[in-house]
């Protein structure tokens, strides 16, 4: 059984210089718009993997209503966006049928559609004229192909959207971006939208309104041929990404927008394809439908490689697997923390960060989750990415990297964007990339250990990296740092950071023994024992509960990872007291905060939502200490708060249940996999033999 000797990430924080304020360019012509104790009553059963009903909002009222945030009402809820990916780029589509966020050629490239962060930021809508709210949306089962169904006063329409997957196209010359081994499939660099009238007649409207470089530059449209089927755009007055719009409709240019309208009757089909490379777009409806079908087959075939339990929660594991695959960057194997930047953790607040990068501390849960579900290739690709970024600088490991392995992620404030629902600032880049965080060595070594255990050997090329990381942990464990949450306040002696330094030493010892380096293992074991004793002496309060930092009584949800990391056995009384204390004292309307902001100097103002990863960690921790019923109840409640398409942002507002923060968030889905697997294994074990916690050595 694979271990969850794992580490975690959380709020990716940063701040940076402000740029001169410029408003986005105006819109174009003809624009269309694991425990809860006594607080929890179990939800109704979840048949077929879906909640019987959504939970009602909590009756909790803010202490100061006059200070509460009032939404403008101009933005969809974060949870209502759909996520598409071709494993090289991705996009978010609002319920209205508008693509409101898309960056290419990479997911961290400047955006072309930015309406997610400013209603003047450009979008690409396909839908019925005069109707903004669909009657149904879903992913075709087992895929990231979105199907939206519309009803109008005169008929019904379905639209299918996908970022197309095609055959491997670097045939005559090697790819300039791919570092991982080639596969049979590759991104076709096309957003394809197919439309079919399934009843009556429907007036179809298409409006493509790109605004390049984070809504700072309009596009200049031209017709490359003699007809209306193809138009191309490049940013005005500068070199930049070219986009091509190809359609069975007649496309007209109006200012910075491309428009198309037609009346569709029963059985009529059309397509619109947005291409952003030299690869050819579909030439007709039949070819478009074939590419859409092949893309669906790609996702279904990929998902079939996985191993999923025959359980009502299977659909959540599969949705999480698809989200994680979609957040991967196939050319390098990197895993994005999220697809977006600057979606607020606090409504209308300043806790807005760019998550379009890859965090080292995500690695262990990523590897564990992917190995657990049977996706060894994706796990290996992510591990190879981690190996690539640290092999040349093993003594200077960063907490995060660009998806291409970039080390410098300079942060910038886009002051010309108004932000999602007026939450400012909007940031690109992430100034936390050069923070001092001592958990990173343990995260990397835990990943190497997990990867090595899956092969039962210690690759010689990894040994120098292992030695470098262990020596860094040994040299710095006594010093304060910024901690797992990347706080902006003073450096502290965070207990979770010191635990991760112990993890670095402990996994180093295990790897040294696999490497037949007994003397080295013995030396490192002595340091591991010293760290362990120091934490147990200085990191526990008078109640026998582990605390956030030395010299404080504050609690921290990252300590829920203690039993998963095997710092102490789950039956240790201190572990049990810590889990139950966090469940009691960091519990906000049934969900878990990462810490109390009035007890932690994080350098920021305002409240924040409950971190969904912390609530899923609680599920796993409750299972570990034997509280399986409490864990199942909390897991059921968390699953009932999934988005309509089974996705999760970083946080849940404890008052309203609304999703907050960047979306979809990889680590939330990784924590979900861990928690759901814990509960399912516990139930299976109790039925067969009595309970045996998952991931025990």
C-alpha cells in the first residue's frame, strides 16, 4: 500500500509593485453580454455519487453587517465556471456560454480573454441571442467536453465545447517545448465549439472579443481569404500571439469583435473554432464533429487507465482525476496549482494571488494521489519535472517554479483591471517564489522516497539531490521561516516547518539505507531524533496539543498532517488531542480554517474563508485516529459543496458556502482523493477485519 507521507500547500502569497493605473479597453460593437462533532447533522445519502441536495447557507450573521462585502452581482459565482484543458492551455467558461479566461500558448502566458477579472476584459460567447441562462450544463461522462443545453421561446439548442486533443504532430522535427516522452496524443491548440438545434428554431449569436496582454491591447482582425469563413487577429501595433477564427457561419468584423448570427432549425449544426497555432482548424462541420468525438474518446480512454472503487463517491475521484490531468502541463510534466490568478480568498479583499505555477510542496500528495488512482505515467512525469528543476541547483531549492521550470516569477500588480467582483489588486507572477520556507526539503525528499518505493530501488542519479536536501534541512531546522502558509509577517518557529525538516531527515535515512549508505543513515538518524525531541518539547501546549509556533497557544490546520507524515503514530494521545482541538477551535460553521487571522501575523488584513484542503485533511486525520463516523459525515458535507461540475476552488465561505480563491485548485482535489480514499478504505477494513488506517507503514 502506498504511503501518504505527504506534505501540503496552501495560500500562495505574494505582493509586488503597482503599475500605472490603466482601465481595460472598452468593449467592441454589439456586445452581448475527516469531523464536526455535535455541530453536524449528516446530509442525506448521496446516491450515484451526487448529493441529494445542496446544504442551506449557514444562519451565521456577521458581527458587523455594515462591514460585510456586498457583491456587485456582475460576476458569476466562481463555482459556476466550467474548466477545459488540452494539458497545454486551459480556459474557464461562464454559464452564459462566454469564455471569460484564457491564456496561451501556456497557462501562465498573458491572457487573451480576461472578463473573469474585469467585465471589460474580453470574452468569446456562443449561445442563443437574448438568453443568458442555460437549462443544463454537464461534462460528457468521463471527459472534459462541456455540453450546455439552452431553451429559448422558440426552440432548444446544445453547445459542446472542448480544447481539442489530436494525434502527435511533431513528426518531422522534435518538439521545441516537450521534455517528457512523446505519447500518441497532443494538444491541437484549438478551442472547438459545436452547435446543434435539437428542437424548433433558435437565433444563434457568436461574439469573439479578444483583448490581448491582460486586456491592454485590442486585436486587429483581417480576412486571409475571399469568403467569410476565416478571420485572423494579432495584437495591434506589436508582435504577439495570432488567433484564427474558423466557422461554418459567416463571420463579420465589427471593431475589435467578430460577430455571427443565424437562425437555426431542427437538425441544423454549426461550429466555431478558435486556433492559436499553425495547426489546421476543422474545415467543415463533419470534421469538427469528428474532432470533438476523438477528444471525448481521448479523455475516456485516459480515465479508463485509472483504478476507482465501486462506491457512490467514485464520481468525485474521477472528476478530481480529470481536473488534475487538466491542470498538468504535458510538455514538462508540471502540475499547476490552479488555472487562474487573483480570484479572491476574501470577497472584495486583497488576498488575491497568481497560482499558475508549480509548487514543490504539492508534490507528495500529487504523487500519492496519482499512484493511488493508477495514473503512474502522470505521477512519473511530475516527478521528472521536479527532478529537472532541482538537479542543477540542489542547494538552492525554491518553493515554486514556472511550468517550464523558470526560477524567477517576478510579481506585478495589474492596476488597470478591476478584479473579480471588485477584489483588488490583480496580480501576475508570485513574489513568494524566493521566500525562505523550511518545509520544501521534506516535501521533495518525501516525493523522492515515494517515487523510489514505487520502484523498490534508489536511482543513483537522485542520490546527490537527496544528500543536498538532507544537509539543507540539517543546517537550517533551528531557524525561523515563513511557514507552509507563506505568511508576510515576521518569521516564526513554525511547528509544521520543523516537522517537515524531520520528514527530510527521516526520508533521507530511509533512502540512505536503500542506497546502502549505513554510516550516512546513522548520522542523519541522530539529527532526526534531535528534531523530533525539540518539537515534542517546545511545540506542545500545557493541554498536550501541538501548536502553530513555538511560544504560542495558536492552532494551525497544517498539524493535521502529523499522522499522515508518520511524525507520531495516530494512536498517540497528543495526535488525538491535536486533531480534536483543531476540529473544535478552528471550526467555522462546520469547516476548518487554516488558522485564526487574529492569532497569526500573516501581514494581511481581512478575514478569509475556510480552506477546503484543511477540511479534507481533517477527514483523513479523523480516520487515522479512528473517528471514522465523524470523518464520513464531514466528507459527505464537503462533497455536497462541490461545484455543479464537481470542481473545487481553494476555499469555502463558511457563511454562504460559496467557493473562494483560484479555481479549480489542484491541491483541494488532491486532498479530496486522500480523504475519500481514507474513508472508503476504513469502511472496507471495518467490514472485513475491523479498522486498519490507510497508508500505515
